[in-house]
C-alpha cells in the first residue's frame, strides 16, 4: 500500500505533486527509490524522471489509506471531488476531507444533514440495518407470492386475470428486492470506502 511509511520498501508506488500551469497537481504512478539519510526527503522516479520530495510533503501525500482516497478522487468530474483533489495538492488534508464530506451529502437523501464523519458512519450503519431487514422481508414475501402464483389455476378468463395480477405483484416485489440489493451490495460498500477515505485524510492531517 502506498501510504505505509513504516514499510520503507524501495520501488513501492507513491504519489508526488508537481506544478503545472501555475497549479500544483497530484501525480500517481511514481516509485519510491529511497529516503535520503540526512534530510529524510524521498527520492522518487517514473521512467527516467527523478524528483526529490520533501519529507513533510511526501507524508502528506502518502499515508495509510492514501491509495484508496486517491482512487476515489482522481479523474472525477464532480465539483466536490475536484475540490478535494485541489486541496490535497496544496497539502490541505483538512480541506480535502471536508470536500469529501460535502460530496457525501449529495449521494443520498439520508446524508443531507451530516456535519461530521461520525454522522456519516451512523447513517451508513442505519441504512445497512434497514436494508438487511427489508431484504429478509422481501425475500419471504416474494417466495410466498410466487408460490401463490404457481398454485393459482387459470381455467377461465376471471382466473387468468387474477393470476396475471399475482404475476404483477411478484414482479413488483422482485423489482423492490433488486433495488434494495443494489443499495446493500453496491452503494453501501462505495459509501464505506468514502468514509474510510475521509477518515484516513483526517488521521493524516492530525499527525
């Protein structure tokens, strides 16, 4: 992992920042060559290019969880994610974390009122619990309704109509289950990764 400064292994991937068009920009894809013994500065390389990164700057860019935070921010078009990248490029880890928290508020109505990371963690935990219960209930109800549909005879027009209505109910329950499963299996992990990125930035900022 890029950010583990206690594992000073040469050739591990790291990030640096360089000025471009008057602005500092983060760059990934560099490798750590060594730390200079006297200054503690990091010597990094990419291809034939070499840069010396001051130790404080290196630690602000490469810390436990920095890879995950960078993967979330890099190349994103969302304004708040771009603000996070810009703040991080200025070594403003607090500003980067704040921008990610603002971004979190846009992801789901449940997050609109969050003020701090603990609020986000609490909301994610509650949503997880609700999803689990809803999935369990929908699973049982869908099976019950599907069994009822399978048992239903369709010997005349009236029975055919009633069976069609049951099929509509089954499809509705399946759609609701799929929506909850997406929330639980896709969105919740993404939100947890976002919370982890904010947490890692906060922790690095407080060092």
